[in-house]
């Protein structure tokens, strides 16, 4: 389809005429930013983005507004949208906020988790421990993301779960993967968190989660340069 079509609609369509929502486009652009396809500082024009994702410019515009609210995109007067360039303080803040929110989520999960949450968490821990012990590290990032997503959902707070999801996306964007040599230990910690959650021991779940985050943070380094000060318009 042509990129100018359906300008009055918040959705685009793919080549088969199916609707593509702004949320789907937002996820695609965010994934490309996190994955490094669009590095910090690179320009994001509606026309080129619409062509890349096969949609009109309207869902792209909606997606860019959402990504700006999340901190992935900056819009400057007369310059348009570009990928944000996180400052050193912003990068540090991400890890500090994680250290506050993840333990809170684990404690809430111990109080509010369902049997379904617990079943998924135990299954993920089993897979993660098997893969890490066998040195099959390629599956661990996705398993880790799934684990933390489920733990956040088990908190029973959609707001907290959404904040933790957004935080994980931003940390994956700014920081490289953790130390592969810590994989076995990391999944043992995951298992200990789930044990505390299963017992309903909120304080222990919080304590183990806080230690887990502290050790994970210690081996994280930024993937991109961080900027000492915000560029002015």
C-alpha cells in the first residue's frame, strides 16, 4: 500500500489488507531501537518508518508519540523525531529504579500470585537451570524476560507490571547482557525467589530479589555512549 493511504485512520494495513494497529507499530519500532537497528541520535522520519513497516504514516505518528512518552524517542523543534540519547544520570537511574521496583514486585507476588503463575514460574526456572547448567546460553535471554514478566504479572498490579516491563525494555536498550558466567547462579536465585513466592513469604521474596538485582547490576555496562548533558533544541 502507499504510505499516504488511510490518513484519517489510526491503523495501517499490511500487504494482505489486514489492520495493523499503532501498538503493533510501536512494538516493532521499540524492538528495532532496543536491538540497535536505530542507534541513539538517529533520525526517525514518518515516511521512512511507514515504508519499513508497511503502514500509513498515521500509526507511525501514534507510535512515535508513545515512544517519546516512554523515553525512547526525542522530538525537537524544527528537527523532528530521533532516537533518544540517554545521559549518564538517566542510565544510572534505570538500575536504581529496578532495584526498588523488582523487589516490590516479588513481595507482591508472594501475596497475590495464583497457582497458574506459580506453575509457569516453576517451569521457567526448571528450563533456565537446565539450559544454564548445559551451557545453552542462547535461550536464556528470552527465558529470563519471560520469567520476570510472569513474576511482575503475579504481583496482581497491572500498573507495577507495566512499569517493570517498560523498565526492562529500557535497560535492554541501554545496557549489554549480563555476565554469561553468572547464568547458573542467576537461575538459582530465580528458583529461590519462586520458592519464597510459593510459600507466601513476602519479606524473603523481597530480600532475595533485591540481592539478585544488586548482583546483576554489578556486571552491567552501557552498550552505547551516554551523554553528560542533554543537547539543547
